[in-house]
C-alpha cells in the first residue's frame, strides 16, 4: 500500500480534463484518503494545454507536488510536456491508436477511444485504467460515476467505459507499478474547493444578498450560492458591472442585510468608490477578491498574490477596513464566517483576499461543525426614539446601529461628510471628530492580540514568513528541510490588517535570518512588515509566473539562500 500517490490528467480544453480529475479526486476521497487537487487551464474554451493534478495521502496536505506517479495523457502534447515529471516507477497512459508508440518503460498504450466506443468517453476509459493500475476498488469509482452522470443511459455508458479501461489495465500492464492505495476506511470527508468553502461560510454566517459581476476566478462563489438560493432564502443578482455590484451590497448592508460581492483585482478597481461609500457610511459589507495576475486583464486563469498593497490603500481618504487571507480550504469557511461578524461588529468593509490557486483547488476537509458558528450582529440600537444618531461619537468608535424601517429611529447617513445624525456638514470640528471616531474602531480590534500561525523548530535560526495560500507549500517545505537537518521555522499570516506588528517583530528578533515567501513581484508583505515594524527582511522568495508555489520550489530557493 502506498502512503501517497500523485496523478495528473493532461489534455486540451474540451477533452474533459477537469471532469476526469474531479471524479478521480472524489473516488480517492471516498476511499478514506486525504486529497488535494488543483487545476491548470488556459483562458480559452477549446484547445490549449490543460492539466489537473490529484494528490492522495493517508495524512493531510494542502499543496501540490511536482512529481507524477500516473499521467493520463489525453493527447500527445501532454506526453511531451509532462513525461519528465514522472517518478522512476511512474507510468504514462495514452491512446495507443492516436499517439506514436514509444519504447519507454514508463508508458502504457491503451486503445482508449476504441474501448470507449465513443471518443467523448475516452477520458473515462483512461480513468478506469488509472483505477486498474492502482488496483483500487472499482466499485467506488462506479458509485461516483452514478452520482456524477445519473443512473440513466449516460451513467451506464460511463461505467461501462470505466470498466473497459480497468480490465484492460489489469490484464495487459506488465510494468513494475507499485503505487497501490487501498481503501483506508469509510470516513466521508467533504471534497470542496476554496470558492465553495467561502460560499458555504457565507451561507452559514447568514448572508442573504449576493451581488456580483462574473469574473474569473471568483465566479463559482456566486454560482454556488445561486444554486442554493431557493433553499436558503438568498437573493443572488448579476448586475451590469462591478460598480453596481458593490453599490447594491452597500444598500443591502444599510438596510441590515448581510451582503457580499465577489470579484478579482481589475473588477475591484471599479469597486473602489463603492468601498469608500461603505467606509464613510459605516456600512458592514464583505468583499471577496480572488486574485489573479495583473495589471489590467493580466493572466485570467492564473494565480498571484499581487493585490495586498491595493487592498490596504484602496480609496482616497482615511477609513478603517479589515483584510483576511485564508490559508487553506477549511479556513476559507471559517474566515468567511468571521468576516461577516467583524463587518457587523465594527461597521466597516471586510475584504477576503484569496487567489486563483486556492479558489479553484479542491481538498478533503472534515464536515464543518455548524454548532461552532456564532452570529455576532454587533452593537444594535435598543431604543425607540426619533432622536437616534446613526453616527453617534462613542469611545469605541462604533455607534449603536439601527435598521431603517424597524422602529421609530430615523436612520440617516450620506456619502458626503456628515454629523452624528447623518446630515451633511462642512464644520471643521465635526469633521475631525467623525473621522477620529471612525479610525478608533480598530483600536478595540487589538492587533496585538492576533497570533499568526507558527510551525517548525522552536530554536530555529531561520524564519520563513508567508501569507494566504502559501500555507500548505510552506508547511510541507519546513518538514522537508527539517528532515534534511536544516532547522527552520515558519510564520504564516491569515489576518493581514490590522497588522500584528508586535508578534511579527518579536518573531523576527529571535532569529538570524528572515525570508518572506509570496506570490508577487514586489515583495508586498515584506514592504508591509517594514512599514509596520521598522524591520527589513533579509531575503525574499518571490514567484509571479502565474503558477502556485510547491514545497519543492520553496526548498530549492531556501537552499540557495544557504540555509
């Protein structure tokens, strides 16, 4: 039994690469394995090289691997591009009647289309062959196929195609393939993507209004919530553009409804004025920015962590905001719940900063314990008088909040500067008092109480710092370096603003070398650390080619630093 296995499905858009990859991931998860899967695809409907990677292990992980044990090559290009990634005893499966034969001992030709009887199901034959090579339980795959395609003719034909591939592999493969995961139990972990986890977190938090303009890689959040809208009383709207999207949720938030919008960097550019509207009116909203490389349209289907500085400073003038960056799929759920509570508690916009890699990757997670979900609507107005002041100046900076139309309280606010009652003013003293009130909110948040995640050798002389979706790759890289005798420690940030300057400074003072690892060209977290702590990091490992970090990449770059 193999403790882990890495499988890649490669082909072009239109060959069902994502479908086969997801079914494979679900099949291994159904057998009790921990699974992490990611997809790499171009921004085109047909053609272009796509691939889907699936890692299965008896223990948890949250990163991709550069090694491949089984390559399901649905076209010749996939063989050309990925054969070098095969492990010593790995095997590449291809259509023997479509691709020139090879004498390489790591290849296994199968007449995929011929066995399928229909070229549209050649990928299912390849899927069955993978299950056969692993000597995995075929009945688990059949169960997943029924769920995916139903029990009608389409479902039956796919099961037939999978069996054909399975039997062909079992009878004809003569190589030395030893990666054979068996069912480890009946643990029914959920297999969800980062975007699905954000959607589930929003639903659990009581979000009832979503207004989003579709933009890769955030779109599936809106789509998932739209699919559940009737069951959970959620209104999901696709407006004409991102400007309307954020203005709609500001309106919903003003009325007392928990509301959210989703976008990516260039879409957020259009939302900036609306963000300021939420800031000056002290309206709770949640904005999800699923980052992709920029500027402008950039690389629409690739990943990057290039929006941090933008989120910190978006809009003119000073107003508080909170920025959260989930580390993994599970945290996508819990930080989304937290985002809605923080928005209500401090009456301000909260940004969830994810990225394409985390948004579209799938991972197995234990069922979310909904009994731990707490709904905190913040400080609500309990009076019933007409002299209510929506922006009353308080020591905490947070004014008791009334919902319009829910009592005698008249709720007034404005996008111009206003007094405590919400009426326009240009009085210098009132302006100073109201701005100071808004900025006091995060004093109570207490950035000094935020404790970033740490992992690794306690007495290490080298500290690796990352944020957001780099967590899984960093965690695994620390384990690899530790096994090689290099004592390193990692510090990871999911709560980026208010910035935990005190905790970061203390951690940096205890080591000789600090290396920041992030997916952008400018070292945006390193810059934030310098701004907030006055300390320079010693080195930066930056990646901005549109591809995610891997543990192997981090290990290689850390070694180059002499660690």
